[in-house]
C-alpha cells in the first residue's frame, strides 16, 4: 500500500497501523529525517515499510513515487492520499502563494496521486483509494478559507474518481476519510491564534478537554483513532462504500 504525508500525524499513525496489519507500506513526505525514523520504527516492530522522499506538489515526483512503490511491492491495492497543509489567515490577508500552496498540496496533489495510482490498482485486480478530507468539507471557521476550499475540491475529486473507477476493469472504491480536529502538529499551528499566552501545559489541557471545540466527545481525536478508521474504510468488509466522505469528528458538527 501507499500513503502520502506519513512523516507526521495521521499519515504516520496510519503507516504504523497498516504495517501492523501486515501491509507493505510505501510512504512519502518531504522531511527525510522523519521519514527514515518512521521507516525504522515500523521495521523494528517487525513490519515492512519504505520511505521515499517526494513532494505531492511536483507532478514528476508523484509519478516516480507511485511507480517505485508499485514496483517494489509488486503492485498496488490500497492508497491513502493524506498529505495536507493549512495556512492560517483570513481571506483578505491570505498571500496568493499560501492559497496556491494549499490547493497544490491538498487538491492538485490528490489529483496527481489518483492519476498515477488508479492504473496500478486496476492492474492489481482492484482495491481502494482513501483520501484524507476534513470536517472542512462540510463546514468551516474563520482563518482557513483556502483550506476549506481545498477540501471541498477533495469532495468533488472523490466522487468523480468513484464513478470513473468503480466498475470493471477498475474495481476501485474511492472514499474520503474526513477527520474532525485531531491532535497533530497541524493543530499546534493554531496555538499563537487560540492561546498566545498559554504555556505548554495549558495548551495541552486546552487541546485535551472541553475547550477543544468538539461538541460531542469534548476532546480531540488522537491520530491513532484516524488510523483505525482508515483501516476500517479500506477493509474489504466495506465493499459497498464508495464515492462519499465519512465524517469521523467526535460529534464536532453535531452541535448548533
Ligand atoms: N489534524 C487535524 O485536525 C485534521 C483534521 C482534518 C483533516 N486533517 C487532514 O489530515 C491530513 C494529515 O494532516 P495531520 O493533521 O496529520 O498534519 P501533519 O502532522 O502536519 O501532517 C501532514 C503531513 O503531510 C505531509 N505533507 C505536507 N505537504 C506535503 C507535500 N507537499 N508533499 C508531501 N507531503 C506533504 C507532511 O510531511 P512533510 O512536511 O515531511 O512533507 C506530513 O507528513 C491532512 O490532509 C489534513 O488536512 C487534519
């Protein structure tokens, strides 16, 4: 299987979880040192993983990454297009470069991945493409307009790919795993905005408790909880699930 953006957060937890289930995991990210660390961690636990440095904004690097994973592991059955970025600014203050970076990573990057993954999955007899969407596909908040737009694009891409690749000869299910707020470095980037004066302990308490802004469970998800969801969505038990976004948000969007 293949995961983009597994040097950190949800992708990293998913690489570990899929490898624990026996998957051979080829993954990317731009930070080589972290990539090697995740690769080592998985191998030391008896799993199989290969880190390949790749930037999903670069069409050539995406093709090379997908080719190398499929060649190394003799085909491709499951892909998780997870790499993402978030720039925090209201729209009138958003730099055009940050807008473009968000769309190039979160939406165009997913398109590039699907483009190169789908033929390999077809030739391997079918499988699953997961995309890490977001609760921001459904609703959003100030400061992340570029991000919300990019994840709305993911919603469309997932549906388009599902109807193009669902039937034979492709036999590919395409599903968005759409997390609510999850405790990763992406969330820590909010600290100067939400709690500029908090010390480390206060910030951790804020994230862990009712202040996390999750109406239902009143806490953030842990990355391992998203990894568990990814395993479930990719499972062949979910054989009729495709073309939709599965919101895993702890009840975040349930409140008024
Ligand atoms: N945390 C949340 O609350 C939350 C909620 C909903 C959805 N999500 C989504 O979950 C996904 C994972 O985010 P996370 O929360 O786990 O954040 P994270 O810890 O910051 O991880 C982001 C991952 O994406 C990779 N990445 C970013 N740009 C890349 C690029 N151009 N090429 C290749 N890899 C790239 C990063 O690796 P490098 O920096 O090494 O390249 C890193 O591995 C994202 O799509 C995000 O939008 C997160």
